[in-house]
């Protein structure tokens, strides 16, 4: 049960920092990074903004706790478990695959999340209408959050980033910007930004997985639910051979961006997203003088498990 009546969300000023890297300087395009990864050491990245309105809904429903799903490296379950501990809420995580220990799972356990391993088949059943019956029976009244913190509430939590970007502009020495560039998985965060922008600035979503009809349809559906026209954004392929696939160039890009630009990136989302931006800028897609907001959606907790593989790619 909610111990008190906490107010969820992030009250501070968002950090927006100009990015300085070789490949940018030659282009005349300016990029400022919205550091959602720095919002909080546990509750950070886009997953925190996607969760806030779900937590408020659970609070309104007086739910005794929250249930959601994800993999053994899930940024979403990580944020949910952290929120549970922070605000005194019970949390249940339904996990894909067989029981395993990862840095993420260690944190989930330490923060008191109840874990159930569903295997791969069991996890695939999550879209069946009967899937939730068992969990509703086992955890009566618990609030169920869709995979990844999606849905309209997830998007609406991200829509609130837009006015916050505006109030952070001055800290980057900017008075305006031309477009937003960010990673897209389900496209929920992108849809939220499109809703928040209401047609003012274009939003580019760099897809971490192979382009699929489902992502485009999901974004269109969220915009329809929000009553916003289905335009003002673009989805592009940033997947480099597949979701969660790493290559040497990616590993080296992460290394040099952190060393020379001071920005740590995760290999699944943010690094691929910035590499796609470099490609677009290198091809002259944006005229000199264009100002872009690059949203750092976080995900660094998930990077811990990938460090060994990234190092091997660099050394090999
Ligand atoms: C989940 C995640 C995304 C994708 O967010 P969507 O709302 O599903 O598009 C992007 N970046 C990071 C770091 C994430 O964890």
C-alpha cells in the first residue's frame, strides 16, 4: 500500500549540455544533449518519465502494488523497482527467459521486487487475453503496467519533457531549437514528445530494432488516443543489424564519445541513436546552423552487463 501520498516525478531543472565532437564541428550543426541519464542515480532516463503517470494512476486506484514485465536487463523494471523502494510500493516483475543473475536482476532483488521467471514461451503469452488472470488472482488489486511503461499514460509522462526542454534552453545558451532526435524502441517516448510539441518542432526517432509496421502503428495509435495529428515526426533505422547486436565500430564510438564528448552512451539505444545522427549530419541532411536536441534516454544501468562484450570487440 502507498505508505503516504508521495508526489511522483522530477521537480528539478533538466540538464541540457552542448555537445562538442569532431564530426559535429565540421558540419556547423549544433547539438545539445538532454541528459535524462543524470536526473537521478536510480530513477533516470525515459523510463522514469514513462512511469510517473502510471504511478499516479495506481495511487488513485489505491492499488496495493504494481506489476510489470521485462527482460533480465530491463531499464523499465529497474526504474519500477527503484520507484517501489523509493516510495514504499510493492512491485512484481514478470521476467522473460530462465532465472539468471545480471547486474539488473541483482538490483531488482535488492530493491524488493518480487520476481517470476516466465521462460520464453510463457513470456510470449503476455499478449493473450487470459495472460493476466493468474497474476490478478495472485496479486489482487495490483496495477498492471504495460511492457516498457508504454500506453497513453507512458507517452503523456514524456510529453511533459517538452516544456522542460524549453526552460532548460537558456542553460545551453540557446533561445530555440529546430528538431529533437532520440532513440525509439516502442516509440512511446517519441509519441509523447510529438504530443508535447504540438507541431512546433520535428521529432526524429532512431529505431533500436529493425523497422516494423508495429512501431509505426503503435505511434499512430498513441497520437490518435491523444487527439493529435499523425505527423511532425520521422522514424529511421538505427539498428545496425538488429536489436541488441553490437559491433566494433559501435564499441569504439561509445569509447570516443565518452572520452572526447563527456557523454556515456549505452550500446542498445543511445549509442546507435547518436551514430545514426552522425550519419545524417555527415550526409548533409541538416543545414549548417541547425540546432538539435539529442535526448539521452538513459539505459546506462543496462550497459553494465555488456561491458565485457564491448571490450572484447575493441580488443579483438
Ligand atoms: C526503453 C528505452 C528506449 C525506448 O523507449 P520507447 O519509449 O519504447 O521508444 C530508448 N532508450 C532507452 C535508454 C531505453 O531504455
